[in-house]
C-alpha cells in the first residue's frame, strides 16, 4: 500500500488524528492485455481461473420467516479462528469467482469463512414474497447476532462486493459503535444507486444491464409465481426493460419505498459513510463501467478509520494484475494485507473479544 500526502484541508486534533478518512492512489497496474475496464470486469467475472474449495451449505432462518443460504468454509476443525463473512453482489452467490477467490485466499491465510447469500439467489430456497435489495440489512443483522450468540468472544470481520458492499456499509453506518466487527472491507460499491442505475441504462452500460436484468427478472419471477406481489404478476416482472423499471415496479412497493428514486435515496451508502466506526477498507476504480467516478467519496465524506484505495484502473470487481505466477487478483492481496494487520491469525492466539 502506498503512502500519500495528507488531505488538502488538515483539521487534525491534538492527538494528530484527522476527523475524516484517507484517500490513497495505490498505484495499481492492470495485467498486460487487460488495460480496458471492460476486459478487467469480464475476465475477472467469466475467465479467471479460481479454486473451488469445498464448503458446507446451510439454510439460515430469517427474522420474517423466510430463509437465507450460508456457505461455510471451516478448514481448521476444533480451532476458533477469526471468522470473515463475505457478501456477494447482485445475482451473485458463494459460487461467484470473486467469492471463491477471496475465500480461498482467506482459508490459506488461516481464517474461517462464511458467505451469506441474499435470499433466493442461484436457485436457493425461498419461503416468502420478499427477496433483497441494495439496502436490505435485516438478514446480515440476524446472521451476525446468531454468530455472536454461538461464540460471543469470536473475532468477526466482513467483506462485501458491489451490492453486497453497499449493504455492508449501510449496516455499519446504521450500527455505528454497536457494529460487532473488528474490521471490514468493501469493493466496487455503488455508493449512489440512482447514478449507477442511470449509467447502466446508457451506452455500453446497457450490455451489463441486460445481463443483470435477465437473471434478476428470472429469479424474481420464480418468487412472484410462488408467493405473489402487491402489484405485479410474474409476466410483468419478465417484461421489465431496465433496472430502474424493475426497482420502481417490484422493489419499491414490496419494501415500502415510494418509488425507485425514494429507494435509491434511502438505500445508498454514500451519504452515511461518515457514521462508520469500524476500521474499514474501500477499494474502487475510477474506470468502473458500472459506478461513475463522480460518485466516489472524498476524504471528508469518510469516517476517520476508513482508508479508500482509489485506483485509476481495475473495472468493476476486476483488479487483475500480473503476478509471479501469472495473472492474479490485486484486490485480494491488498484486502488480505489489511485484514491480517487488523485481525492477525496464529495458532494459540487469543481471539479478540467482540463487544
């Protein structure tokens, strides 16, 4: 991680601590042949070879009577290692390449890893009409409370990708000092949901929107056929032609928002980042084809314990660089480096109490 000069306006207190976070240029260099943000994004999502560590799948009952699926990687039986919770992006799951790659890196470093899936993704079980959205924190709250009841002294950390990053940051900002995590990270976050939805519906963004919308509508139609919706039929869902239309017709009425714009305003994490009180690492690229650079937060919008690695390239959840053994995820390297400094792992080490 590269050092950077302090922010232009220095308002440090008597202890030398600034009342805002740090924004750093980490000097990320894309792999040869993957300089384009689209190649970074697509190669990472569809071509990158990643391990597939064996995991156990469990169904977790939610507070409203539905279920969410959890993938658990516990390679160190009998040892209470620090636990890292992963949250995926829109239409993702524990099987997504970035999830498997991050899980494998964490396991190799000695962590226990759980991936909390959003309701019904990847053909998962469902028992009610509600799915999830970019600000839906109820299931995350329930699962973390479950972990704390099971092992109150367990050290917990979390990493969110894309939509999962927005959910994680909102949850941290809402919980403030009561968030029971030692550390967190978020990658390629849609800080301003309205701006991201508009970006997806113009230019090259429409190709990404078509892919996201096809799977989103197919999965949602399955739920609507089974459990209904206040306003829509499954056929109506399948006819949606934009993310905004989907959010306006499906998400908003189901979760009590007035319309898509109200949902975007209330669910976006960008405007409340200052409230986070857990040490947090943000990793974003300025050339992200889904997240406009104009929406990325400045230092004064961040909490004091937040470090923002603002790379000039990397695409959306891409960040593929050339390593000693071929292409690798730079993102995983810097996340693991920061995690191990805040939450070290070692045989016989005493877990940090979660308060």
